[in-house]
């Protein structure tokens, strides 16, 4: 599919060039080219690139050829309906009658940032730059970078939302502390933690270990490197949490996990096969391990350390982006990552506006988490 997309574009782009006019460019054609013919075409491509991609190139130019349905109702019945003041094509949906453009609802809506800067920004995100570093790299403000980041991460969530794992699947949860970074002090559900050696925590002792102050992250990866990395909820993994993601598991799959009761309940609830790693060992009797999920866990830990904490509100976004990065790493040459990340995300609908990002609902219920501290103020946060 990847090649199809590119060769189709190639064909379109070439139609204006006299030298290669009437050439039908497809994979078979490319395979039969001689080295001198390929170098000839390459010069044509370089020329096209210089003409089409400048610092002024807009994101609209990338998405305008890909309008397939109405962003409001998903209908494919729409017609052209004039142009906006910037000479951009408008469409009218025949079903819900709304007017829309190619960028409507995507991460480029109301974004004045050029294609060039979005590309630079995406490259920075692939390299895990901080907001300060992104601001330096793109020349945009930290707030703009913050908004771009969370829209981009949301657009990347499609990969996980559509994934179905099959075959041998490693399943192993991980946990992270609730993090309320970015929450205003007056909205905090608890007093700030006392840090340092002489802390006297009221809760230490009776709430040690995995408790309801921890966020459970369901982690699964199959033999084809499809990944499910989702915030499951508060506290220890349970069959209930796992069953919420049952649609992501193909009925013909084998779950490789430890002997945890909740995972085995999930396995039998869904009539899956299971191979268990005994608590005394690191592999199943047939030698299978959960090393891939371990790798995902340590990457997340490193990321959290590098970012000096990730707020629980935005944790799923970071997981979605991590999964996209993994997928690129497994499937593509490094030099293609930036363009592929752009193409994967450019047409996705973003369900929030920039000014709503800091108010995206938390994926966990703080009332459950901090109920024992004090009651009554949670409605402000959740
Ligand atoms: Zn519609």
C-alpha cells in the first residue's frame, strides 16, 4: 500500500513534464528501469521537490487531494461548493448539509504553521525533544508547540484504536503513579507530597505497593509487532480492565504471561489459549518470554524520567506516540519516518480544540484515588 501511494503520486506529479509524459509509473515499471533511467527520473523528482516544497508550502496542499468523506457525519456523498477567501476548495455534504474543507477537524485546522515547520516539529517529536527544544527548532512559541504536540499525538491514536493482535501475544501490565502536572494548585485533590529525607507521610505503610494511587497500563504485543499500550484504570490489573480491550485480541491467539489470576480469568472468559511463565522462571516451558513488553515498559520509564513526569491526563497521548514510533522503527528506513508520521496523522479528526487540551478528561477517577484524603472538590477536576 505504501508503494502504491507513492507511485500514484509520482504518476500525477509527472504528468506535467514533457520528458516523462505518457509514462505509466508503477512498481513493475520501476523494477525494470536501468540505472541510467533511474538517475534520469531522479533529477526530475529533485526538480519537482524544489518547486513544490518551499518554506511557504502549506499543509492544505498535502491534504487537499485526500478528501474522502464528510468530517461531520462520515458520508461519502459530498459536492464541491466554491472557494474560501484563500482560494481553498469548500465542500458541501449532501447528507448533513455541512460545509467543510480538506483541513476541517484535522490537526491543521486554524493552524497557520507551514508544512515545513510541521515537518520539523514532527521530526523533533520523533526524537523526543522537550517543548523548549521544539520551540528553538521551529521558532514557534512553547504554547503553539504544546498544542501541536497533543493534536499530533491524538491523530496517532488511530493505529492503536484499530489494532487487532493475533498469534503469540505477550501480555503484561505496568504501573505508574498518578501525575497531576499542569493542574492548578487550587484544583489539586491532595496536598503536595513532602519530599526529602524527613518526610512524614500519613499514608506510607498502609498503602504501599500497587494500590489505587497507581495507574495500570495494559501492554500487549503480538508476533507481528502490533502493539496495544493503553491506560486501563486505577490499581492492580483485573479481568474487568482487560476485558475492556477484548476486541483488540483475535480469537485465535495465545497469551504469553505470568500466572496472574486476572490475566488467566481474561484468557478463559474469551476462550483464548495461554502459555504461562511460572513465578520461579523467566520463560514458558516452550521458551517464550515477555521481553518485548519489558522493552516497552522500560522505554516508557525512560520517557517519563526524561520528561520529568508525564501528566496522567496526557499519558495516553504519549503512549500512542510511542507506539507510532515503534511501528516506524520496525517497518521503515529512518529517513522515511518523518514523512510517514505526517501521512499517517494528517487526515485524522481531532476531537478537541487547542483551548480544550488542558481540560481533556482524566482517564482515571481521582475520587477513587484520593477519596481517603478529603471529599468534595473532585468535580472541578474530572
Ligand atoms: Zn456530513
